[in-house]
C-alpha cells in the first residue's frame, strides 16, 4: 500500500503545532520540571496517541453507526482519544517510575484528559469541515442532494449521473457516467449530504445510487452491485437488509 506522504506530513505538522501549543500552556502543570522542548516532545507524543485513538474510534463508528447524530459521534470520538491518552500516561508513569497509577485515581485522570480531548476533537472537526469537506460553492439554486454533491467536482461533472461513491482513506472516488474523480472528503459526510438522493450505503466504504444498479453478482459468497461502468460495489452483511429492503437484492 502506498503512503500518502503529503497528507502524512500535514498530519505531523498539525501534531507538532498542537504539541508546541500544549507545551507552552502546560495544562495541569503536568511537566513543570522539564524544559520547554522536553515538554514539547511529551505533548507531541500524547497528541499523536490521542489523534490515532480518535481516528480508530471514528472508523468504528462510521462502520457500525454511520448515521449517528454528530454531537454524539464527536463525544464518542473524544472518549476514544481520552482512553488512548490515559493508557499512554499510565505506560509512561510505569516506564519512568516503575509504579502503577492507583485505580481510584484513574477516573480523575481520565476526566482531566477528556477535557483536553473534547477541545482537540472540536478543533479537528472544524478543520475537517473547512478543509476536508468545504461546502459546495457552485450548487445551483434549488439543487437536489446529488446535484449539490456533484457541484464539488470539476465543471464537466456538474450535469453527470451519479453512480456511486467509494472511500479511499480520506478521499472519495466519485463514480459517474462521465468518468471518475477524487475529492477530499469522508464517506460519512458524503452519506449525510446525499440523504434523499435515491441511494444508500451498502458497505463501510461504498454508497450506491439505486438507479445506477444494473445487476447483482455473487462471487465467493460475497454480493456485488454492478454499475453501468462495469465497476462492482460490494454489499457487506451489515448493509444487506437495507439493500434488500430497497429492492437491490
């Protein structure tokens, strides 16, 4: 699997900036005896742990509860981040002092970490909304969900027939009768935006327009929806009841 180095470098830049900011603030006076640069390393590492813990939580939520209310989803993501950081703090404390944090102190430690995690999750969400999924600027007045979504694409796709959307990391591949195009957006956001567009999510990484399904194929015990382009969208067991209710199976 190839690594998206530009995105990774942007991530590490964000980690570094957040770590320096927290090293300057030094919340809860947690590393007061260390130099600024030692605090920076400490906080950058914790930010990385929290970020990847939050990402793991978000992936699980997108898979098992893709239409969850945004405030609840953000709360759960912040809990995942706080759990990861709390575990890291316990490991750091044991590694450097050979002691374990008493169980009765864990709720307070988790609560202190969660406060910062909530703030970081909110900042991350606002960054995602402004960078990863900017609102379409050229949607025509009175446009439906599919037209609004397609307005994110280059001009030649504005009048296209939307077949499907598949996720590739933080990117989406948009399948249309005029070809394919990649956009920087998350599938969960796309599914919300395409509500009412005559389609449904059939896999943790696929949304399909019902009008675009030309055939159903079974291979190796797995189901696939065949699109006019010949592409095959997998239907996972989780989404089979919805696909069947929609008349696709």
